């Protein structure tokens, strides 16, 4: 890892914004801005229980994960047609391009849509077309990761997988999201084993609100390649050692953790502790329309609050490429571009 010379801290926000990076933890339904929710509600004749964009935005005051999920699933109810899914992903990818994101791996929650009668084809084709166009028109590579909702049963996850398999070439992996506490990873051991046999990449949310034990079982029973969030791991020294030794990436989302009250303020966030512990931490936005910021906002606010350095910035950006599921040659090209940006800043 090259040593990055420290420089005047007033140049750090510029560097954070312009450095090339990957985003590995973004729920595409969490990028639905209130304006787009209202536009889609009108286009599709869907009633939403808010009178205006402002009223909806003012409901975004959360006390924990579940209080957010209730509003997040209600917001997604305006998505009905393939074009709606395309428009949502397109809007996110345009914002990501502005943040100098070169590669994005997008989570989507098909069960939120199929439960309302929207077909798997509608969901995946719309999102996938946006990913293809982003490569051609914005120069961003983007890929899809299908998430199972952990508050539902494993049987329902199996049914969802079966519905998605005709589109196997349009998603690269599976994840596990929704309410964590009370829905441990082991509930999904069989469906993850099947996904593994199919050659899908595996990730899971663990240690967001849930205990370190959930991170252990995500690793040992689900055999995931990355942990989403994982911030509770710092409560367990043996787990920290395991994550560092096996170079298991964590996709950390500071503004999400702040808005869902996982930490009382950004200054108390443990990102520095994770990095200093030798973990492959990355920085991500989670649900940017709900948590007050896309990726660059996560970088600038977190660095301002915690005093992280230009060396940390390099490590986080490099980790984002190393932890991604892109092929090695593309990884190397992206890291070369990162190195060029840092050399130009020295
Ligand atoms: N779905 C969308 N955002 C989520 C989060 N932060 N945790 C769990 N499930 C989610
Ligand atoms: Zn998430």
C-alpha cells in the first residue's frame, strides 16, 4: 500500500470528492427521492399517505432500523412498471457518476415488489437495463445483488430464488437484509448453500443492530464473502481478529448508522477503530435518499467528524475496489486511476 503524504486538511474534502471509488452497499429502493416517489405515484395512480414532498421528507426521523424500514417499504409501493425500476436506478447512477463512483453493486429487494403483484421480470429487466446504459453512457460499471428479506421465511426466499433463476445472467449475487434482530443468519443457511452451489456471490447484513454472534454465523454458516455493516464486530476481539486475518470486507455506512441511532453522533463512529484494527472496511451510503447523503456526503461528513486522514481516504477507496466482485484486470485499472489521482494531489 503506497504511503500517502499528508497535506493541508482544507484540501481533503476535494480529494474525497474527486477520488475514484466503488460503492458496494446501496439499496436501490433506498435511493428513491421523495420527488421521484411523488412523480411515480402520480404516473401509476398509486395513493400515498403524504400530502407533499415536504411532508414525506419530514417523516424521515428514525429511532431504529424498523422505524426506517416501515417508511422505506411504503415508499417502494409506487414502483410498478419496468420503466419505474429503470428510472430509479438511472437517477442513482447519475448521482454516483457525479461522486466519481466508477463501479457500483446495487442491492434490490424483489420480495417487496413480487408481494404486490409486480413480476420478477419487471424488476430485474428494468434495473439491469439501467446498469447496461450506465456503462455505455456514464462509464460506470454496475451489477445487481438480490437480497432476501430476513423477516420472511426461508421457504419464501427459496421461492424468490426460483423466480429469479431465469434471470441468472442479470445478477451477480445474493444478500440478506431487513429487520436483523430476531432473524439470525442461520435461518437462511439452506438457501445460501443453494446459492453458493449456483456460483452466486454471497453477502449478508450482520452486526448492524444485531450482536457479533450474527457476524460469526454469517461467516461460518452462510459462508459470505463480505459483511454489510458489521460495526458491532468491534465488541468482540476474536471476531475482529478473524475479519482482519481472513480479509473479510465490511461495507460500513456511517450516515445510515447515525440516522438509525446505531451511534449517537458521527464523531463516535468506530470506522477508525475498524481500519486501525486492520479490517478491510469500505464506506457506503446504504439508503441515501433517506439518510441525508450519497457517497461523497458520507465521506466528507465522516472525515470532518472523525478526523480521518488522506491515508485513510486512500485505504477506503482502494478497499472499495479490492472488495468488489469485478474481475482482477478491471480492479487493477480502477486502482491505477486511484493512484493517479493521489499522485496528482501530492
Ligand atoms: N434495507 C434497506 N436498508 C437496510 C438496512 N440498513 N438494514 C437492513 N435492511 C435494509
Ligand atoms: Zn443496507
